[in-house]
């Protein structure tokens, strides 16, 4: 049996037969030091670091029928080592004793419920995903790591103009050194936080106490999309029609962690719908009244859309690279806009074009950037009432929808992702090798 103890936030281990009988004990240096009085003096101790050698050691003891103990921080089933152990040895071989996770403890210190929070790990990962989740959701917990701490997170949020407060929780559970600080993103960016940060909460204080739902997490996918034009404020029907928007959303594929640009946004209907799917959305609009309408529509649908006032492609240089881009306007600058967007989009660019003469130029621009291109002419007729309780078909203006998708990179040999497991590298007097300390929850 492999027994996994989550120490919890500030919790002390109690005597347990699993601890006293284990032939092998694996954990962070601080975990092993705390547990040593409870262990068999002859037990082998390994400081947890590179995961493969630790799992190999577990397998050796399991093959001999000897019990193993793994010591972890907080709840080891939450972004922790339980996943790796279950994949290698099967769930039936595990006896997991969870503790209080750092996320639960941080929200408790802040006096907030967290059943509706998004939780994202930036440990050993690209920080942009955590930044985009923080921009899109009013309540997010970020598990930090080297190069992805409060300073880096704060700098990105401040640059994006996100209206957020960061709650930085350090050394949770340590009565003498625990710290919970509320700072602005700019204040967080200006400080050196060291390596003791447990978790960072990113909060929109105006929306942090949403009504209780029935599903944990930041909310389910919207019940409807491709909303009717009547559900948005717009000027003189200058809005992407819902038939076009439906296919555009399918090709954009907005999801939590993504950043989507809506260029020539007009009413912002595409940006709002992407935000409803959980993506961070930026709407670029050159008219003053359009900027006001986009903000009005975002507020009406309860989403956070960053509105950039200016003309593309000029204003795009200061924006973070997007995952996907929708171009719904452009005029004579359309080719230059598509070219600029295609150079920076990570996944897809979708362009709505009314004039057939511009389709070729759009395809050429996308193809030159390495995108695989496709498109359709959308022609629809809607039911319109006539006297006598009958209907006619009212034709909408045809629209070309052209899209480019970046081909996936060539797959290489799989590599182990240890980002959820190890933190700071140290050498231990009881380790057989030099391993990292700590288990991220």
C-alpha cells in the first residue's frame, strides 16, 4: 500500500501505523524532518525531486511487498502527486489522506467562498494562461512558481489594464511567518516576493460575491450563443449577424485561458460572446461611440472585455499575442490588419468580408503567414411575418467568412511534466540523489 499524507496548511502529523511501518518515506525536506520522530529508524528516506527516480523507488519497495509513505503539502490530489502515483500504480494501490489545500486556506484568510473560483497552475507553465484566466474571471487562484509569481502576474495584469486586486498568501500555516497581503497589480509588480508564496488570489472586488450556483467552478458554458442582434446595443444594424457569428465562434474556439482579439469590433458582439465562453477578450474599435457601446454590451452580459480605442493595425503592437482573432472591419486597411493579426495569432484568424474582391487578398495574407485557409459564403433568409398569420423569407446580405488555422507543431517524444511536483532544488543528507523539495498541491 502507498499511503499519501497531505500535511494540510499548518497541520502536524500524528502517530499512525502507516508511518511507523513504512520501509520507504518520500517527501520534501521539511516534511521528512517533521515526520522523522514518527518513522521507523530503519526506513529509507528520499527527498522528493525529479519524479522518475522517486517512482522507481516506490516500485522497488512495492515489488517486495513493503509499504511506502509519500508526504505532500496540502491536498495531494489537487495539482499534486496523486495523479502521477495513480497513473503508475493504479488508484487501488493508494490510501490518500488529504489535508487543507493552500487555495482553500487562502480564500479562508480572505474571508471569501471559493466554490465559484477558477484555479490555475502557473508552476512550470506559460504564465499567459494564468493571466488570461485572471482577466476573464472575477475570482481566480493562481498556484505560482519560479518566474511566475506575484510580480510577474502583477506586471502582466497592470499592462493589460485589468481592474483586479491581488491577495498574496505566503507561508500559509506558519504561525510565526504567515503573511496575507492585498496589493494592486502594479504594487505586486514592483516587489521581490521571494520563494515563500503559497498562492495568489486575483479578485474583481465588484463581482467577487456572485450568487451561489449548483456547479463548482467559475460557471458553466453559456446556455445559448450566437445571440440575436436585439440582445446587443448597435448602430444602424452594424453588427455581425448571428448566423455569421455562430460559425465564427466555431472557428475561433474561445475557451478559458485563451486571449481573443475582436478587431473593428463595432458593438463588440464577438468579443462579448468569446468572454461568455471564458476567454479573455480585447475589442479594438476606432469610434468613440462604438467604444461606449462595447462597454455597455459587456456590462449587460456580465463579462469583462478590455476595450482599446484606436485604429488597427497601429494599436495592435501594444497588445499581448492572441490565441485567436476575429476581424470584422478594416476597410482599405483590411489586408494590413489581417497580415498583422496572422503574424501574431497562435491558433486561428477568422475574417468576415462583404466584398468578393477582398477574399483573395485575405486568403493570401493568411497563407503567407503559414495558415491553412478555408472559407464559405454565408447566405441566409430569415422568417419574416406577413399579414394573415403567414411568413415570408427575408434575405440577409451575403457574407464571406474566411479563416486560417495554424498547423499544429510536429510532435516529438513525450517529456515528463514535473511542474506540479517540484519546487526549489536542494541537497539532502538523507537523499540518495540531489532532489527538489516540496510537492505543489
